[in-house]
C-alpha cells in the first residue's frame, strides 16, 4: 500500500497527537493541572472526530484497523469512560500536589490510546500493541497510591507478573495462528481447515485463555481484586471499565470473523458458570467496597459472555445494552466513592465507612443506591433492561443451564448490593466528626450525569434503546443482522 492508502481512524490520531503535545509541554514546564486539562481537551476532540478516518480501507481486508458501527460504539464508550475517570482523578490532583506528577494523566491517556487501538483492531499486530500499551500504563498507574505506597507497589507487581504471563500465552497462540493461517488478520485458526486438528485447537485455546486472563474470567480471576484494592480509586475504575470494554470488544470481533471451533460452546459454558457463581460468591465475603466491586465485575463478565455465546437475533441488542448499563452503573459507583472521599476523612473503600450515609449525605447515598440497584438488575436503572435482554438471549437459543446460573448469580448479587444500601440506611451509633462534606463541583456534576444516564436508560423501552445502539460484529449465523 502507498502512504496515502493507509487507513487510520481519526480518534487514534487525535489521542496520539494529544499525548505528544502533552509530552512536549511537560519538557517545557511541569504542571499537573495543565496536563489534566490537555487530556480532557484531547478526549473531547477524539469524540468530535468519531466516525472520520484517513486513507481508504483496502478491499482485501489487509488493514491494521477497521471502523464500523461496533468499533465506533465501543470507542465512544471507551473515550467517555476515560473522561469520567479523569474527572475522578482530578480530585487526587487537588488534594495531593506533592505526589502526583504530569505522568499521572499521561498514563491515563496512554491507557486510553491502547484501549482504542484494541477497539479498532482488525489485526493481531495492532491488537497486541494496543494490549501492551494498555497493560504498561495500568502497571504504572497502579503504583500511584499516595496514601499507601507499599500497597500500590504490591498491586503493580501483581499486575506485572500475571499480565506478563497472560500476554505470553496470548502471544504464543497468535504465533501458532499465524503459522496456520499465514495471516495476521483476525481469523480464528480453526477455520484453516486442512491442517491437523491439534494445531488450530491449541492456537484457539491459547488465545481464549489469554483473553480470559485479561477479562478476569474464572479461573483466571484472582489478580483483579488484589490489584483494584491496591490501586487508587480512579485507576480501579479504569481497570474495571475501560480495559474490560477493550478486551470484550476484541473478543467479539475476533470470533465474529470466522467459524467457531466445535468445542467453543462447551468451554465457554463452563467458564460462564464458574465466572458468574465464582464472582458472586467471592463478593459475599468482602468487607472492602473496592474488592466487592472487583468480584462484581467478574460476575458481570459472565453475564456478558452469555449473550456472546447465544448467536440469536437478540444477541446484538443484549451485548450493546449490557455494555452501556455496566459502564454507566460502574462509573457511577466509583464516582460516588470519589465524591464521598475527603482529604482528611475516610477514603470510602471500606463498606463500614458508608454506615449512616443517608443521614449525613443523602444525595450521595441516593446516587450510590441507584447505581447498585442498576448493577443488581432492579428497576428503575438501565441494568434491569440489560439483564432482561441477556435472559432473553438464553431463552431464544435456548440455554437452560446458563439461565439457571444467571438467576442464581443475580439472587446472590442482590444480597451484597442491598447490604450496602442497608448499611447506608443504618443510623450511626456515634455522631461522625465534623468535616468538609461538600464534594468538588466536577464530581457532583459527574454523579448527576451518570445518574441521569442510568435512570433515562431504565425508563426508555428496550425497543427504543435497540434503535439507538449499533450491533456488534457477531458469528456468521447472525452477521446479516450485525452488519455495519
């Protein structure tokens, strides 16, 4: 291809250019506030150019990137999530200027760039480069724990080791796939056909295991609660939302480009069952709110995988609605935790710290309750429609066992979600010491916006939401409904 034929989505160019401008500004004069402002302006510009691109995508499909409705939708979710998390991280900059440096927002931007590269990828090379950019930035961000330096370093070390292991497994599978298909395009090696079955099976299993590691699906999940607990709250939100969107988007696109292996359904059914039950049962034992959210995130990955496994006419709507519901609700919980935290008060990471919040800060308690109800799948939050759509895909396919697991997991989830609300409604035994209880205005605005998203999404009929959201690239059985 000649230079002018290289296809590149504009959001990638905008974010890359913004990072270079921020680096140049840092060499001139350091300023954390300026770096945060530059990051947000860059992300807003990336949203503004969404849908534009340079060059022409070759007809042979040999491009590193692709831009269709599924890529655009997940890219919007990624950029919007990064904007919200940067607003949460700004609170850290206002409270602790001695520890945070320009590298803090720069690492967030690098992580966003890696996630966007994965979202737009149609090639192993761009996907793996994006994955490693995201992983390296997350490792650095996890160590920015200004209240507990050793805890942050421990989280970064755990992420480094386990992320390295999963990347090695994934890269080995990609190497086998390239040897089988002779191409770096997203083509499952099982579709190669004429080779001995062992090689395509080994390549597919390794790629699946690598992606399950990154998604923290059971039994590859134990790193997530430890890393999220040790990292700062905005970094935990980035790990729970942005990285999950990027990996799941790539998983859907990868297995939507060719035939699925015959053992795919069996492996995925076992992983879904273990992930939903394991995540929810682990959450029951947690006294840390961040660890509870990490276990909850594991369970929600299982719910998403149900829709991914059921290639019926409802699959596309279930995946897109659930991604939106999970993103808005989880970001809302983390934004509320950040708004709850004060410079000289509790950090909001222990469930007991939320006792009696309805009596002291009713706005935050109401917002947190709304987000938790949405994650539990209870009206009026958008999570109710999202979980209903997941159940509908299981009925249509049909998947009786997975539907039973979904119901059991949802019932278990109700207990620990409602337990937090009960804690907030319990009157405190002793009056809490007087402290500044006013959240920063940008955090209050963020909580309001996310609450409106959750409520409006819950009020709109499911059919209206379907008409607003695009369909992902899916397995061949339903690709006619999921075309760009």
